[in-house]
C-alpha cells in the first residue's frame, strides 16, 4: 500500500472506484499510475480513452478497492485478522459453513463476526457523517492541532497507537536533530515516536515493487547509520519492510 497520500487525500467515493479525476488526468489511488485526458491508450488489442483506460487498469491490476485493502494489514481498515480473512472468503462467494471449514472455526463464530462487521459498517457511516459535519463547523480539518498538522500513518503499520500521533512540526524538529545534512543518522533515538519519524525518512531510499537481497538492504543502510542491523530490524518491526521466511528477500510493505 505504497500510495498512502493519494488514498488519504481522496474521498470515500474516489477510494471506492479506485481513482481520482482532475481536469487533466485520472490517477490510480492504489499505484499512482496516471492516464492523461485527450490521449488514446492501447491495452492489448483494444484502444481506450483515459477514462476507459483507468477503469480497465483498476480491474485488471487491482480488481477493486475491497481486494486491494483486504490484501494489506487488517489494522489499516480497523478490523481483526480473522475478520479480514472472513471478508476475503466472502468476496470469493463462500458461505458461512465453507468459511468456518477453511478457517478451522465454528460456524457460529463466523456468524458472530458477520454481525460485528455489519455493526462496524453502521458505525463507520455515522462516524464519517459526524467528522464531516464537525470539520464544517470548526472550519478546519480534524488533523490540524494547535501544535501542527498530524501526519498520516503508513497503512502497513503493525500496530496503530499514540506513537503515531506525530505533527509536521515534530517531524521537522526530529529530522533536524537526528539527521545530518547528508541524511545520515547522528544518533538513533530511544523514543518510539522519534524512531518512527526517522524510519519514514529512511524508507525514501527504497523502491516499491522491488525485491531486495539482504546485502542490498545493508548497503543502503550502511550509508545512513553504522549500526545498520538495528535499523533493518526496526524497519521490519514497525511494518515498513517485510522479509521472506528464509530471510533472503525484503520488500517495501
């Protein structure tokens, strides 16, 4: 889920269809691919205008918003891992008994989770309406605090808590304190919030959709901090990188 900013800046309707439209272009919220209006795109043997191309791209590459988000961290959409698995199987058209069998849980457990998910949907509607009304009333976004604008949390975070309550001013101050002019870490902080800020900066060195060997990871991190194994472990621990079971391959989450 690499295009976090695109997703957070979009409306619910835009996230549902998977793209954002401007006067000049359509942009995929899930991977950032752009389709310029006025151009013709050839996809396999067919020709499409920009609108047709973005629609084709969403379906062929990501399927839909549900498929995209259900592949990521369950915490990103505020549900448990079991509930995420249930939704995936529901999307495949399986009934409760089949889901229970696949997951090795009781039929009644699936039914209870279905009830909880329905209640979450109701609550989400009321929450969104409340937040929209509140922002209109106070004339500013809810993430605009008295000490700065709260930063967005990366969707692959393993656990979302107050460690991620970071403002833009806190980020700037931490970067100035702990990074030198060449982007190297002068000292790795002990406080969790400051660690997260630095790890976010470090992630700018990595490419999405690329499989790194451990030696490549080490080569990048050595330039940033002498104790690079500590940084490598932290990137995995905080959900910025994922590692294969044999510890040979690393990917941006």
